[in-house]
C-alpha cells in the first residue's frame, strides 16, 4: 500500500509536517452528498484529512451525474454514502470513513453530529433540516460552514464566503436568517453563497411535473432545479478550503508568504 508521505507529498510541502498531522487527526462531517457535498468530501480527503463522516439519505440517480463527483452511470441505484466510500477509499486507503445512510433532522441529530467532530460542512438542500443542523452545531460549539443556493447560477465570480448576516440576493440566505432568528439561533455563521440571481428552468421543462422522475424527497415533493456541473463544485471546494485553512491555521501560511 502506498504510504501517506507519498500520496500527500505536495500537501506536506505546502502545509508542513505538523499542520498535515493536524489534518490527519481531524474529524470532519459532510452532511449532504449532492453537487456541493460530494466535491467538498473529496477535497478534504485529497487534502489529507484522516477521519471523515459522510451523511446522506439518498441514492445515486441518473440526473445526479451532471454535477455530483460520486455519481457515475455505472453506480446508479447505489446509496450515495456507499458510492462516496468506494471513491474516497480509492483515493486514500488509510482513510477512516464513517458512513450514515440517514436523513438529518432533529430526530437523528444526536446520532449523526457528535461532540468529537472538529468541523461540519452543511451541504443540505432543505431549509428546516439545514436550520436544525446549524442549531445543533452552535449549541455544541462545533464549527460549521453552510453552503447556500448553487442551483441555477452560472457566474463563479459571484460566489462569496461571509457571515450569514452579511449576505445579499440569495433567497435561501434570506429564508435561513428568518428561520434561525425565529428559533433564537445566532446568524453570524460562515456561509458560501452567490450574489447572482438564480435562473429559472428552461421553457423545455415549463410543463413538467413539480419533481423530476428520479427526484428523491422525504415529505413533500420538491421541485428539481437546473444546475451546471461547475457552480456546485465551486461551492463544495470553497467549503473544503475553509475547513482546511481553519484546521491548519491560515495565519501560518500568510506568515510564510510575507516572510
């Protein structure tokens, strides 16, 4: 088996051995393995994180192939957590990966988001589970970064990272602020969002049913949203980058650069 020093030599060259060891020992959860979460999970593993928990209740569907790095024509029908496990272990066979084929909400929060986590990436699509995940993390002092709406966007230069309090344009950001405030939850959490107004579905789909034929939903049906492969990936990579810099200490890299 190839050793970690060989696999991650370029990372160690950048971070240094001590910082890389912090990544290797850190435990991060990615909640939601769609277009955002699947890219975030892979970036964390390629950076050298040694422990990862992946959480998703869905299976790989044909329409996932255009934007989810774990989705292939060959694994349609597989649970997303199993597809992620196979891919991530193929990248780093030493990875400790904890897979949960489960829906995150208040009834599963204690099982899925535990106090031993060092960071959480929220890549959930739905407002109420998203709010519950943030509440759960804030109440336990677990750092979290939340990815907001990537669907329907086409301009990567309008993707930003800031506190939820400082966002503009994004409809999901606005709804999430209201939701958190109504439950007494602080809204100064880190989020990734776009200032681009989302495009509507093409007229080719104007007469289609509310949910696409292969759309998974728990509870009410949700409208399938148009998406490029690139924008969700950028959201996920920014989320992973945020976690990486927080774990190794961004100041360390800035100090070396200025020196």
